[in-house]
């Protein structure tokens, strides 16, 4: 599931494959870019901003452009050697192909795929909060944005990319478990909000550069999370069955003993 660290890793894969290269052919399989041809454009860099990918390009006429994509829940970019079989996803999911002399970048199930002048990137990502893995990371600003909505549940607030950019459902669940905070706790009642934000940044940073996302320190299958994806399995701390329930538009996992005092009726999880 793409979260801030996965998108950061993907941006680095594209940068290594394409940065400095001249595009020898492109194929966009989305209506808004169907007639766009990037042949002879040059790739300047690939960068991430929260969960957004920004491939920055130079047109042959000298203008700077950005190919923007969002992975959401199921998008992916893969880089292949010329002539290598594209094995990442089914072909009908391909949305973009960029060819260069040394690599072919293939985008699967991409969302919000757009080409804009680089000077206008802020129209796409300017609303985001501080990026947990970016040069703009500002924990105090992230805390301030969270605290501006004291009645919102902390589970929903952490997923709001306008507060801090990069946390997805996995890290939301894991951070709240590690801090002993119920996902239903109003932001205004979360003890040590700066500590929670700092932990979120450390977890994402620890997984930067690898594809296995772990909050436990283990990279072994089935041992990488405390609560996420572990419904009805015993809590690694107290042995209580982990619960799963909807919170807002997403599901959440939590331990009712290690993360107590959830408001409202008891869960049937």
C-alpha cells in the first residue's frame, strides 16, 4: 500500500532510471494526455511530495514541466531495462510509458496524471502539510495544523494530508498503538501531540530506502506490524485480540487494552 515512504522510494527508482536522460518515446493511456508526446524531452529529476510523484522535465524549447501522478491505494511505477518483459501488473492497467536509451518507466493504475508547468506545481501539492520525508519537514507546523481541529479524531486527522503529508492507514494504526492512543480520541485530548508526530516521522524515515514497511523492527513476514492487518490476532504486548473497525472512510486496527477509552458504544469487532 503506497504511503509516504513507498512514494519516496518510487521517486528514487524513477530518478535513478531516468534523471538526465532524453525521452525517446512516450505513451499515455489516459484521455487527458492521449495526444501528448514527450519525445526529445529531458528528465531533470524525480521527486516526491507526500503521496504525490513529481517527474520534472525540460521541453526541447527550454520550458520546465512536471508530470504529476498520485498512487493512491493501488498505483505503481516500475523501471525496466530496454527489451525486458514488463511484469509488474496486467497490461490493461498501464497508464503511462516513458522510454529512454537506458530504461523504460511504466506507470500502472496511476491517478490524477497531469502535465503542468513546473512553476504551477503548487496548484497540485501546495495544500499539503509538511512532508515527513521532505526538506520542508516542520514538526511544529504539523502539530499546529493538527491542533487546529481539536474535535476531529486523531485517526482521521493523521490521514488528512493537509496536516502532515505521508501518513497512510498503516502508519496511522501503528503510531497510535505505539503511543497508546485510541484512534477515536479527539485531537485536543491526545497527550503529547509533538511526541506522536515525531514518532510518525521516525517510522517513515526508518523504512525509507526499502520496500518492506516495518514498525516492529522485524522484516520477517507476519512480524512487521503491531496491529495493522492483524484483526483477531493477539496483541504483541498484552495478548488481547486486535480489533478492526471503520473510522471515517477507512478501516482502523487497534488493541482495546493498550489503546483504551474509546468513546461511544463497544465495538463488535
